[in-house]
């Protein structure tokens, strides 16, 4: 049977971080030889943010050392699951990962990557994380054209990032996705909370106040699209010490013995 011609966006890539479903159009080039995007990094370098993955793994091992097996990680804005898969493989037998992704097509890749890597200690939720429950209307980029899909902002701002293709926030072009809060998950334990939600970091932390107060997890939150003074104030309201590392702000509570292994001199925010 003859099928009409079509582009193939999602492909399997044998990366250093496992066999992964990757969108080959997930890139934005800033020059003829330089670009960025999760897919771009995986296809050009066979890995994505390996140092950040490794740093978190060190922290997770310390949490296991001080708090025992059953380590729990929440990956908000998980994209296709590079961090989720790497952490789940590392914690096989002693920890688990819950990954949340709002973009439907990206979520499918996330779920597929969890499955193809046999990460039975990881699961995925299709939802947008914030400070309210209900529904959120979000844009849908063209996944068959170049764009950094992990940079897509679910809500427009005055400085909405150009992802490499035009994105419409007109209501007729939006789709509905379930909106949840971290507190609504009622997690029995949380050791590490990673938040990379493209400008919705403050809303996500606001919707996690009870969870943070109860479990005092290590918090890794992207800071480049948020009010850093507000991020600092929120972490300090929970008694956290914090420092900047790359695009992220890391918060660790003084009661967490993990802090004794982390050098924050000169970097504390």
C-alpha cells in the first residue's frame, strides 16, 4: 500500500544515556555550527547535560546514605526524560522517579523512553504543574519544523523566548491540558524536586509549599526565566540555603546532612 509522503520527526537514537526517542527537529541554530535543544545535543554529542545529571545522582546517593532506601524524585518539566531515565537506572532497587510533562507529543516520547529503557521504577504524568488545579490552555508548536521544544513557554510573557519558529497563543490555537499542583500528589516521601517549567517556576513552588515543608527535599529549579529575588525569598521562607549553579538555583535545608558535602562558599545566593 502506498502512503502519502511525510516527514519523520521522532526517531530512535542510541545515546550514551540510553536508547532514546528523540525529535530530530528539536533544535535552534544560532550559527552554522552552534545550536541548542535537547534533541540537538543528543544527536550531536550523544548526551544531554551529563554534568547536571551526575551532580543530581551524587545528591541522590547522599540522600540514600542519610535517609535510607525508597528515595523519591519528582521531575517537573521532564521533556523526553533524559534525567528521568538516568536517575531511574541509577536508583534501580532503591529509588523511584515521577516525571511530569505538559506537551502531549513530548510526553509520549517521555513515556516511551521510560518503557524502552525498562525503568520500572519510573512513571510519567501528562499535566502542567503550577499553583492551581483544573485545566490550562497551552500552545502547540509544529513538531515537524525546527524549534527548541523544551524552551516552549506554556504562558506568554513580555519576554517570551523565541524557540526557532512562531508560536501562537491565540485561544483558537491552544489545547487543554490538566493542571495540577505538587501538593495534590500527596507524596509520602520526596528527596529531590527538579523544576524546569519555562517561567512557571514560582507558581510550581507555590503549589508545593505543603510538600516542601513536610519533606524538605533538595530543590533544583531553573532560574533564568524567573524572578531570582522571588525564588530566593521563597526558598528562604522554608529555611533553605541556596546557591546558583549554571542555569539553576539549588536549595538544601540546613537539617539535611547532604549539605555538609556541598561547597557553596562564594556561590550562595
